[in-house]
C-alpha cells in the first residue's frame, strides 16, 4: 500500500499549528532494529563547548523502524515541539543496515517525498550517529559499538572512513555480546563432555535459563535463532569473571582483545593517530558490553589495550543519545555547508551521505 | 493425516509375493537429514571375519527422512529382495536427531505398528550406525564424524557410552566442515578490514562464490542460513593450505586439534585405552572432512595427534555404508540376545535403545 505522504493523515496537525516565530529546527532520527527515536532541536548559534543541556525541543519514540513509523515519529516530534514541516531546515536519519549507496538513495528518495526541496536531508549508518553523540556532531575519530554485535567505525576530518568487524556471528564477531555469550555456552558444553576445564558458568547460566543439564543447551540454542537472546547472558559471564572464574575471565579477555583489535585496525588504516602514532583521537564507546561493569570493566580494559599501541586515545562515553547525535550531525553538516557552499552544489549537499 | 499402516497401499505387494523358503532377513536403515537408505540382509551364520562382500540382498533410497518415506523405503527394500514382513527378524533404524529416550520411543511405537510383535526393533542415533559400519556391527570403540557438523561418539563392551562436540555451530563446533569454512570466511573479512594477515583464501573463495568484494560476503552469508552451504567450501580451504597459505593451514590445524580433542575426551571418559593408556581401540572415521585430501590430509593428522596421547588408536575408514552398519548392528543385537536371553525379558530387548 503506497501512502500519499503529502496529503496523508500523518500531517493533519499542520493545519492547526502555526510556526512559532521564525524558529528553524533540525530533526535527528535514530532507527535501530527494534525502535526509532526522533528528536527535534532548534538551530542554535555555534559555541564551543555546546550549551549544556542541549536545547532539545521534543522527543518521540516508536516501537518499530518501518517507514510508516519513521514518518509518524517525525510528525509526533514536530507536533510536540509546536513546529511543522515548514520550520524544518534539515533531517538527519541514522539507521542500522545502511551499508550501500542503494540503501541510502532509497531512503533519501522517500524522505524527499515528505519534505520540501529546500530541506537538507542526510542519511547515515547508525554507527555515524553513535560517533556524533560522543563528538557532539563532529565526524572525526573512531566509534566502537559493542552490544549484541560489534563494529568499529572511523572518520577523518578530510572525509575518509573505515570500518572493522561488524560482519555478524557467522563471520567471527567474537568481541560482541553475542560472541561473549556464545563462547560461554560453548565452554559449558566443553566442560560437560570433557574437552574443557570446569567452570561456574555451567551452574550460573543453567540456573538463569531454568535448565537442568548442559545437554539441554543444545535445544535451547536452536529453539530461537535470536542473537540478542544469547547476548543477554553477558552480565552472567561478567559476574562469573568477577567471582574469579578462570574460563569466564579468559572469554572476557578475548573479547577485549578482539574489540581493541577492531579499533586499532581502523586507527591504523585512517592514520587517526598521526604520523608518529602518538596523536590524539576521540574513541566513542557505545553499547551494553562497554558499559561500566563492576570489578571487571570491559570498556576500561579495551582502552588500556588500545593505549599501549596508541597512547593518544581519548575515550568518550556519550552523554546524549544517538538521535541527538544525529541532530548534531545535521547541524554540523548545515554549518559546514554554509562555509563550503562555493565548493559544492546545493544538490550535492542535499544528498550528502556517509558510507561505512 | 494418519496413515493406516497395516492395511495401507505401501504393503500391497505382500499379497503377491511368497516368502522364499524360510530365509529370515534384517533391515538396516540410515536416515540422514536429506535422505534415507534401507538395506536388506539375510541372517547369516556367525564367522570372523565376516564374508566379504557381505550378502546384501537389496538397497532402497529415498530423498527425505519423513516417516512415510521410511515406511516406503523399507517396503521397497523388501520387495526388491523378494521378501515380505513375515521374513523380517529385526529392524535397526539409525537416524540423526535421536538424542533422548522420547525421540526413540516415538519411533519405536511407530515401527511397532508396522511390524508384528516377534520382530526385534532397535532405534539408534546415526553415530551408532556409523561406528558399526567400521567395526562390522560391534559396539566398541569410538567414531568420529566430521561432515557439516562434527561429533565423537564412544562405546564400551559393557554398554557405557559418551559423546563430545556435536552441539552445532553456535556452541563452538570448530572442527567441523562448517567450522573450517566459517573460519575461512572470517579470515577473509579480517584480512580485508586490517585485523588479520593477507590470505589467498580471499581471492579463491570470492571467485568460487562469484563475489567481487569481501564486503559482499556479509550479504552472501545471511542470504541463506544453511550450514551445509558454508561447509561446502572446505575443499577450497584445503587447496589453499596445500598451496602453502599460512592462514588456511592454521585453520585446518585448529580443526585437527579440535577433532582430536573430541576423540580424546571420549576415550578418556570411557577408559577405552585401558588403565595404562596404551590399550588398543578402534577409531572409525566418517565424513567429508576426514576423507583423504591430497597433501593436507585432515584425517591422517587427527590420527597422528590422537596417537601421541593414545598409541593404541586403530583408525578405520569404513568399507560399508552406515545402513549396512545398522543391519550389522541389528544382527549383532540378535546374536547377543540369543546368548543373553535369560538376563533380559523379550520385551526389554524389543526396545533396546542406545542413547547418545
């Protein structure tokens, strides 16, 4: 069913709402696999540092990332902020799964149906908004995302980019939450059949899952192919490592090395560390695996590991969410564009796209 | 749809065929995930060694392992051998996925509907028939199966049994064909994003798959979740190792260590090697991964590895197929039963089951 966007019900509220003064706004969207968040932010004057807190006007959330949902969540954010589409200067949409220019163009064309021609549209991979949420909109440095999956993603100021890992479980995403938990489940089977050392992972994980024997893990694993369900066991692995379990400790150590290696590969390829390898660069760290654990802090260990090779690493744990990162990114693109207008045509900027 | 087995069309041929003399037969079935093979063998007098070739009367093949198929393939084998159900002394059915007594009982009850009460019925995991195909029906020793998946399975003469590995890819089945190929794909991604050394696996595998960039492997991998499709790349990995590629060599070496470890865990737990660790025991080796490769022979390396710990290992590559192994197993059960009749009731033997 093709929806008639311009005349659809989604935007009915616009007839009843006037634009408050001449306030222009930016929409920042973070579209994950399970939900979409849209924030609405006014165009504010450049300052360094940015105002704290940032002047976010409104925030809307939806449970899916379908296109109808994206449209609805943008309308909700505008309605809540007392604006309408004529106030929008830019939309920056960051979505997972944008890996090729074809993905991007499809979304840009669809956004173009909703917004007038003068609105600047930017479509990004979700890793880009995650980076921007730590650098306050600046595309420079590296972001390491370690949740169910993991990916390292880097940008230079002159527009080069590189990624490492992020290819999913089949292709050896060992540092991720899924990777950690799958190794823990494997360790239980190995201890059970005599291939590996005894570990308290066995009793602790079986108890959490309500299983009585390691044998039953086989059925449990194949009953539901969701990677997130397996990755949810990471806190148990961390707790076992904190309790002194050697096997759990080694699994986390392996994850640390894998995650650090992803970042180092990106830093190396982009030369983010300068010619002498000692230059400083921001490393934005995002995702459940990197959030402060108690005694065993995976994120801290990853930074320690990286700083042995690159002492200039500046770890950042973002204070704002990725949707705000997306809005800041849109704001930064606008700012850059106004400075660089002579270098690029307006049309080129209307389709600015960062490709992972 | 419940089929009326006793009066169904499947067995119509029995009205037109008489039993040839008083020749009694055994049916051996090997039910894999993609096909089922049934062979029909006469009861022959015990001899050591067995007659070579074995007196197989007929062989029938079907493309699935559904129950209707199993029934049809047994009827076909009997028809081809000029026998009918009244000539059957025993049926030994070996199927993948039989891991619990509930699996076994369901199949036994269903077989009992087809065959008269005096027919002995045996249901086994497919690993048991694979062992029997190497030991000519004797349940003693260890079988190592390494195809798409891998498993080590051992039996002692006094009826104890143990298994190792065989829990599938999520639970770290690294020695398997899937494990080898997934590691090779991972190595390509790692070389591409700077996390790992350059390898000729990249060009060789991409060429076979018709892909132009390692990036495209991500889409290729997730387009089809079949493990067998990935495992089919093993010969390319072997060819790269034979051409001197270090990365491919290390992947195969890792597979060798994993497979040897599975066998050693089983041998250790069952004490197959005797008290001094030097006793001899058969090791039956089955599956594509263990079949003679050219210069790089995974099966040979596995045996070398095991013999360092257990010098009494006697490697066997079966000369008969698993369905024949199943028939020999049925024959052996019958023989044992006639000697041991006073120890067990007939009913118990009618439901003899080997549990992995």
